[in-house]
């Protein structure tokens, strides 16, 4: 997926508007200062480094935090409807966590966390679009998020900290003690970490599906559930091959050669190889 410069700007404006509408006072000022500081880097940060994980493209991070916010606010309504306890937090608490749970993916004050992979082979064959800047100290994304917030004097409540800290749920080994603590006093006393984890998991899955069911995907997921699509694709491919065969033995490209086949033909053979093949077939 590729965002246009206008789309990148629109997504950025959406984040700034969300901050302006949600927060107040000193916290709002400090959050806005942090976004101003990171603007030129954060706008282009991806949400992951691998194409089949999620949002591994410039702007992917900003799209991700907006998606997690959207999912979290809808889940908040569902939590209330289902009777899950929600009185200890509000929309501001939710949005603070959705916007900052992955903040560490931006990097530190100097260096980006993700750097574009210069190896075309790895990008094309393994989908590894980004590597990691080795100048950075090893730190979990969550720890770096908390550290970065502290650099801009952005305070958070105890419940916000817990939710932000536990957004990865049981995917993070270190979170086990919070979710599996034995003893009544170790039960999580708030649902906000569950809400954040649910929203982050579902938004990530949604983002992953945008890749899975697109033409960029190596695996034809759509065809697994709809065999008619597979039959149709194979028919089109066979027709393209047949058109190419005909084009090889004729001076002019035949009328029946579809635009798609022409493109494919030119991409595969080019003029020079085409001439060579014609000579060989005489
Ligand atoms: Fe996330």
C-alpha cells in the first residue's frame, strides 16, 4: 500500500485534530509539542517492518494509531452494552493509550526505529521492507513509548499506564504476571488494558487483511474461499500465454492481444528478446 502526500497530510491532520479535541491544559500543550517535534519523522513511520504483518509502509504508524482509536471507541460502546465495568475510565483515557501505545516505533529523539531496507531482494522476495537502526539501545516498543512521553513531561494516570503497558496482552512474555497473577489482589482492577489489547489486536488484523486480500499478496487468500476466482485467474493467464505465443510468430501484435497481455509480454521479453525469439522460431 502506498499513501499519496495528500493522504499522509490528511492522516496527520486527523491525529492533530483528535489531540486538540480530546486533551486539555498542560497535557494537551505537551502532547502537541511532542507531535511537532516528531512531525517530519512520525508522518513517514511504518507500523511494522514486514509487508505481511501490518502497515509496513510510510504513514503506516499514523494509520495504525487512528485505526486502533476507531476500534477502541467502538469496543468501548460494546463493553458498556455488554455490562463490562467501564466507569473508571473515559474517552480521554482510551485515546491517550491508543495514540501512544506504539510510540516507541518512532525511535528515540535522534534516530528512527525503522530504516528502509536497501536490499531489493529482501523487499521483493521476503517482504522485509524495513530494518532496525542499530544506533538505538535495545528496548521494547512499550518501554520506549513511556520513556519518550517522559521526555516531553507528558503525565499519565495509573490506569492509563497499565493499559498502555499491557496493550500487547499475552503476546508479550513480561505481561504474564499482570494477566495470570495468582491471588485475588492481583486481578486487574480495570478493563482498560483488555479494551486496548482487543482494539490493537483487531485493528492490526484488519490492517493485515488489507494486504492479504490485495493484489500485493503472494498467497491468493481470496481464492482459498472462492475457487471460481482461481478458475478465472488461471483462464486469464492461459489466454495471456496464448496471446504471447501468437505475438511471437507475427510481425504485428495481433488485435486479439489484450492490453494486459501486451503489458505482460513487454515486461517479460522486451523488444530485444522478442526479436531474438522470433528469429529462433523461424
Ligand atoms: Fe499497535
